[in-house]
């Protein structure tokens, strides 16, 4: 946007807002390339899988367990589902579905993960900052379900073909939601605000608060049956 003057061959923008996948594929199309697929691909090595297996095993999780990975972070606050909701959902999944809960994220998400753990009655496994991106992908590959905000890790889970529930509020799933092939569901209940919204000073975060624990638990139960 507004950078055409700097480019030798600018690519014309689509007349309507497109999903970011299509937006960037238009660069390839402008060069005469026709992509065969719009599905994500991400590749991990056996060493990444071995690391993930050892990480889970050292925390008492084996291959027969129903592993649910929560990704409560986000690069800005309004995109994050309330941490008390993540805690309530995790306890519901552990209590009613026998799930083993993992909380993932970067080093900066450790405090958030600990806050969620302190609200729970079942102890989750926190792996924030303990994996590389590829090692985290290997964890997703072993997961029964991944529940994430609108983040890069949500797209990573989809790329690894993990069952994924994506939670959206101030951003549009039509623009940055999961895309292509995959086993994913999107929950989006923002009816009061313009989308996308970049109000970093928003205090009530009502677009994310509109998503209730029971909404996500219902989708999770559906995933467990697939």
C-alpha cells in the first residue's frame, strides 16, 4: 500500500479486501505463476519429533493421551481471549474429556501461562520458551487439539494438520484466518465493533469476551469425536 512509487513493477491491489494468502499469491500470479494449492506447508525433522516426544514424556504425557495445546498469547492484547476463560476451558477439558493440557508460547508468555495455571485446579504443562518453532510444530503434530488466538502459531498448527480452534475478535478471519486444507474451526462473535480494529487502548475487550467457555468447549467436543 502506497509503495508503488518505489517499485519497478508494482502489483495492482485487488479491488476488494482479500485473504492475506491470496494477497501475497497475487505477486506470484503477476509473474505468470499459477499455484496448485493454497494450503500451508511446514516441515520438521525427525530430531524435532524426538525432542517433542521427550519433552512430553518428561512431563508425564504419552502417545495415548489426549493432548490439548493452548496458545493464549498474541502480539497485541486485544487479540487475546481472557486468561480466566482459557483456565476455565482447560479445567473443563481435563475434567470432562480427560485431556492433558499444554500451554505454549514464547518466553514473554511465561507470566501469562503461569497466571492461567494459578487459576486452574488441574496442573497444565507449560512449555513457553522451551521449544524452537520447528519443535513446537512437532508438538502440534502430536496434539489432539490446538486452541489459539489469531497468531502465527495458530497458522503453524493448521500447517501441521492439527485439529485447530481459532478464536477471533478484533481481526477478521476472512483476512487472517486459517486457510486452505486442514481440520479447523473459527469462532468469531464480534457484532459490535468495526473489523479489523486496532484500538490498542481498548479496555473491555468485548469482542473476545463475547466468546464464552461453553462455545469453545462445544467445538472441542466436536473435534474429539472426529
